[in-house]
C-alpha cells in the first residue's frame, strides 16, 4: 500500500510562535505523548541561508541548499535545475498537486508565471500536474486551504503541497512580535483543525 502525502508549509512561521499560539497542533503533540499511537511529532529545523522565500522553497522541495541550487534570492525567476519531489513523484507515475504561491509554479512548471495561463493548472505533462497558484501575498489562507481541498478531492494526488502566506505577510508588515503575526498563526491553526482529521 502506498501512502499519500500532504505537505503544509506555513511560510514565515517562527518555532516559538507555533509553540505558543497553535493550540490544536500542540494538542495533537500532547495526545501523541500520552498514547501509544503517534498523532503528531515536532522537529525544530535549522533554516538554510539565505533565509529568503524562493531559495527555501527550492531547498524544501529538492533537498538542495540554495548556494548549490543557484536559487539564492527571490529575484531569480527560472525553472529548477534539480529533481524535486514533484518530478520524482511524476516519474514514478504518481499524481502531484499544489495550492501554492506562484513562485512554486515558476520553479517546477513554467517561468515566468502568467496568471491567466498558469493560475489553474491541469496538465499531466507538468511536474505539478494539478495546481492552484496565487500571486497576491495577502491571498487569504482560508481560501488557499479550500483550493487545496478541492485539488485533493478532485484529483486524489499522491503528493499535495499546501503553501499559505498570511503568516509571512503579517510578519513582514507588522513584525514577529506583533499581535497580527500571532493571530495569523492562530488562524492557520484553526483552519488546519478543520482539515487534518479528514486527511488522516
């Protein structure tokens, strides 16, 4: 039996803010410690440098450090030169999907991103075969998770990337130690609480 994978990347989320503000996810962790079946695990990660969005998307999805991938800043607009989780899954006959920021489309499908052509993708020849890509930093997380759930139910992907941006956007606008940033993390936690049980 082959398991399906959903990778949720909460862009810009600080570890301590996640521990302090994400009650549902922390509840899953505590549940896992008190029972034999694991519900969740938590691993702090060391961020690669430069700690910029596009280089780190490439790093997360290929395993290649930015200084090796050549994607070393947000202004490099081109396809990745490396195998990604999308290309590897596709080469094995798996179905791929993403509800994500348009830079992910530019790295693994087509660059530059053209919203009318690329926002909604359904093309078996692409690395990301089914996609809903946004190009507004303030695109609501709630809408993005609905996009992702539509992709999941419609296409039954073996690998689905879900990449909301509101936490990162609030961090840039108001700072890490702001009410807006913490509340954005809380909102993402609430949204996840509506979906995770359906996914398991």
